[in-house]
């Protein structure tokens, strides 16, 4: 039977674990409405009802372009969750994914020998780096989980479990049908395998082990081809992942002066100290993976969560060694959090998380949506084609489609040709041939933001009249269109123009 001091320490440690996971639940439950959420849910519902679409009913400019949907499984889950349980189901799915990812990360850190409180601090640091992808319900959440599983399998292989890497093709198969981030997984596998092969070739007695490692990336690539689009998916993603996206903030390099940039620098500094100060073996192949993921945020902010996971998994062992040697008292019974305090704290965080399950709120400080203008169009029961911006496209699809079809939406290159997408960007910024979409005879209306240059250009555009405007948006039609009369006779209602305070959908 354990001594009373050990029992007390065990209870304290369990309390800390519960408290940390409750904090994760609270952070994960806080959710903003993302421009793509309406589309993810609607497209998932469509797949559940009719299978993969062969034609797009929501836009009038997609033509016969093939829709390369690289987010099929998440959208099916989002659609099923919302259909069955509404908003609470969506938020619960999101929180479940985050808890699974962070729970695995926490477990790994504890296995490295970190005290639960210290491991919890590392988890919170990782969460701060992950936060750029945690505020919304998006398929990227699946990439975080699968990227972590990839790191854990590679780490297990480095520790002598050679068969662990042969679970990677199964991970890649599911990942390829969930999100385009599987390219990062393939890249990590290739980097690790390449580094391992170089090390083996330097050894006269272990050269035979290089052949299976050379085959591994090929098997993983073959597994990703088991998707509805086969090799077209990979070629499409490689093409779109290598183009500049100045219109999307998360595709820009990390700003060192931002809060995320500060935490990024701290994590880099901790990594360097831990790796140089550790007495445990440093595995070159994993260090190569860490180096690449550490550099990725400098190319695009959206890669920061991948570094967060690499930092916790690949540096965690060395951080544990350094921390426990430099300050060993945390590993004894001299320091413990009273279990009652930990469980009370956990209950407080869980209680604070409950309201977030009932509402995915529209927050104009994050992004605004034309709620009042859309409600007016719905009240007018109009039909036709509307030119708009991609951030508003899927909001309109949900509330007005397919009777009203949009010029562009958040699917971007997955279904729109480069020509249409570029014209949409020109329409957004009011540059170049900004009115090319308006010259298309299929365009019946235009819904634009009043803070965009396009608003003033539209007011001067011959052949178009302003039929409605509020503090956020303005709606234009052709002078002789049936939509103009219907919109003018409709009552806009009392919804906030920018959706402030409203909940999805």
C-alpha cells in the first residue's frame, strides 16, 4: 500500500491533469463564426443527402470546373453534427478534436517525465501557438491531430518500435480525405526517412535497413491517392499551395511583434536551451523535422500550429531532462496542489465553457457578415445571381442558395478557375478590370461592403443602381431588373447590419 504522502501527491497530480484539461476545454469551446463555416456545414449536409456533387448549384461562375473538395470527411462530420445536435453538436465536435490532440500531447509530455504542472505549462504554451487555428470550426483541426499522430509514430520508431512507421499510410489515407494539410505530413515523413537513410548509409553494417525507409514515403503517397480525385488532388494542392495569397492574413509570414510572434520566439529559445542542455540522445532525423517546422511560420502564419506540436513532442524529452536536473523539487512531494482546489478550478472552467456550446457568435471584430441585407433579400424572395466577395459567399449560399447564386465563395481555387478567381480579387479591391464580373450578362445584383473601393465605383457605374444600403453593405441591381422592385418593397427587419451578436447560422 502506498504511503500517505505518495497518495496525496498522486491525488494532487490527478487534480492538476483534470484542471489543465478543463482549461483546454474552456479555450476550445470559445468559437467565432468563420466565413467558411456555413459552407462546410451545408456541403456536408449535401454529401450526406446526395453523395459527392457532380455539378455546383451555388455559383453561376464555376461552369464545368471540377470541384476538388479536399475536406470531405470533416464536412460530412460537421453536417451530421449540426443536423443531429445543432450548434452544440458542432462545438462538441470541435472541443473533442482539440481535447484528443492536446490530451495525446499531454500524455506524451508526462511519459517524458515532466511533472503534471510543468507538462501543463508546456501544453498551455503549445495552445498559445495553436490558437491561430482554434477559434473557429475548420477542417484544419483534423490536420493538427493527424500531424501529431505522425510525429508520435516517428518518435516511436526512433525509440526502437520499427513497425510504428507502417501505421503512417493509414494515417495518410484518412488525412488525405480530411484536409490538404496532409502534404505537410508527407513532407515530414520524407524528411525523416531521408535523414535516417543518410545515417544508415554511413554505417557499413546497417545499409540494408535503408531500403524499407526508402519505400515508406512512396507507400504513404500511394495511400493518399485513395481519394475521390486520385492524383489530381495532389497536383491541385501542390499548385495552389505554392502561390502567393496577399488577400489572406494567415498565409502571410508570422509577425515577430505580435503576441503569437513573441510566444514563437520563446518556444524557439526554450528549444535551443533544452537541446543543448539535455543529456539524452539527440536524434538527428527528428531534429531535421523540428528545424523545418520551426522555419515554416516564417513562410506562413498558418504553419505555426505545426511548429507548436513539433516543439512539444520533439523538444519535450530534452526539456524534461534539463528542467528536472536544474530544478528537481517539483518531482517530489514537496510541492503539490491541493486536489480540492484543482477540482474546484476545473469545475469553474468547465462551467464557464458551457455557454459557448450554445452559440457560435458572429463577432465583427473578427469578421462582419451582411446579416440585414441578406435578410432583406430573403424577405423579398428574390432569385438571380449576385456578385460579392469570397468572405460573404458561403453566408449567402446558406441563407439564399440555390435560388440566389454567388460569383465567388470560400471554396476559391477548389472550384473556381484562375480567371474567375482573379476577377473576383479585382472586384474586391476595385483595381484592374474590377467590373469584368458586372459586365457578365448573368450578373443580376452586386452586394458589396461600404468600406471597399468597389462601393464608390459601383455608385458611378452606368447601368447599375443602388437599391439598399446600411452601415456595412450596399446592394445594387440593374435598373430594369425585377429584383430592384422586390427589394425596395421588402422590409429589412431589425437584424444588426453586420451580424453583431448573432449566432450561427
